[in-house]
């Protein structure tokens, strides 16, 4: 478990910037990421679509399931 938690703390910016596939970043109203962090994430890959759910937390797939599913469906169809 310690190794997993340590790996989560490593910077992955270079890997994120290298992604060439279309991407949609979904953030919830009560996200663990501040608006400035969200902006930095999107700015690193300007072609990334940002979706801000009006409800939910970091676990939006659990506590804002309908909104999260709608965002996912739109991204996959879009």
C-alpha cells in the first residue's frame, strides 16, 4: 500500500502532455482539485474538453452518478 501511495505522488505531467488521444476531464462541484489546478490540467493539453458537474465530489461516479454518466456518454458520442 505504501508503494502505491508513493507512486500517486509522482509527477505525471510529461505523460499527460504526451497523450494524443482525445480527452475529456470531468470535475465535480466539490472536487478535490481547486479551480486553478483544473485550469493547469487543461492548459497542459489545450485540446482537452473540460466538464464541470454541478454536483458531486471526487467520487462523482458514486455520488453524482447520473451527471457523471451523462458527461461520459456525451464524451464518448461526441
